[in-house]
């Protein structure tokens, strides 16, 4: 079997591995200001949960917040990290798919359970 070469851990962004944070970044990917309420409703999260995720993303410099009206926007850094993270996820998924296909081909022909 050929060695598998997955992306390095640095290609995957630790903050964006958490699905809610990834989805927040995706909702803000056009870098326009969005209502925090609109993001909250799109994700179906209670305010305290959303606030916690925003806190982490803001501390990392991935999003900006404004007070009135309450709004969120992805920063250039946040957009770059989002795109890098999605690229790394695609590589992980492609590698996993290739591995499954290779293993399935190597299996003797059997009836499914």
C-alpha cells in the first residue's frame, strides 16, 4: 500500500475545525457587515453560544464586531485562513476517498452483509 500524505496540521485551522466557527466564517465570507442576529438565526444558536464563538474568532483577528447596529464582518486574515482551511479539508476528503477506494478494490469479492 502506498504511503498516505495528508495535509500538515498547520494547514487545518484549529479554530475553524469547530463546525459552528467554520459556518460563521462561511456566512461572512463576502467580508460585508452582517447582522449578528441574522448569523444567529441562520445557525439556530442561542445568544450565549454565538457570543462565545465570536469571542474566539475575534481574539484571533478573524472577525470584526461593531456595536450599533450589532454586526460582524470577516477580516482579510479571516478570509485567508478560511480559504486555506477549506483547501486543506478538500485535500483530507480526497485522500480519505482515495484510501477507501483503494481498500475496497483490494478486498476479495464478497457479498455485502
